[in-house]
C-alpha cells in the first residue's frame, strides 16, 4: 500500500488533510448547535407550560365568579355542586403545580387553602344545621378566603410569566 501514498501528489494530500480538519470543526459546531437548540426547546416547553397554567388559573377564577353568582342566588345544592367541581379542578391543578414550580413557591400552600375553603363551602351548604343566615355568612367568609388565595396564585403565575 505504500505505492498508493506515493502515487498521490502532495497537493491532494493537503486538500484531504484540510477536508478532515474542516469536517471535524463542522462536527464540533453541530454538537454545540444541537446543545443550544436543546436549551431553546426546553425554554419553549417551559413557556408553554406556564402559559397553559396561566389559562388554567384564569378558568378557575372564572369558575369562582360563577360560584359567587350562585351564592348570591342562595341555592344550597348548586353551591355545593359547583364548590365540589371547582375543588376537583383545583386538586388537578395542584398536582401540575407541584411538578412544574419551584419548591419555595408558596402557591402550593395557597392552592391547598383554596381546596380547604371550597370543602368548607360545600359542607356549610348542604351538611350544616346552622340557621340560614349563619350558613350563608359562613359560606361567604369561606368564599372570600378561597377567592383571595386563588387571586394570589393568579398573581404568582402572572409575575413568573413576565419574569421569564
């Protein structure tokens, strides 16, 4: 095989060496670019998750407004049903929150408070032996605390969406 190396002129050997170095440099550049693309894809995924959670919180706030109108109508059965429905949605959102948020965020505590107050609303609406005016007062207080906690979570989501 030595005759093959001797048969190739120096000019072509230099071109081959240059092509080898160029190919190596392009492979390194492709690896670095892929790492940057992977980082951008992760950032886009996180932004999509945050946007989805922001819409989810907005839907929960709208549901709370519907609950408020039902409370104003003073229909115990509808109040209990709507409170339980919202409580289930908050529970599902709480699971999403736990997996996607920073552990030091106190939104998890606030969502737990929302669930607790919605449970109190449901219990007061149908399972309480209080006088009607005391029952509705208890429901209004629990609703106010749940709504305030949910608004805090919505604020946390908006701030985090604007930061990133």
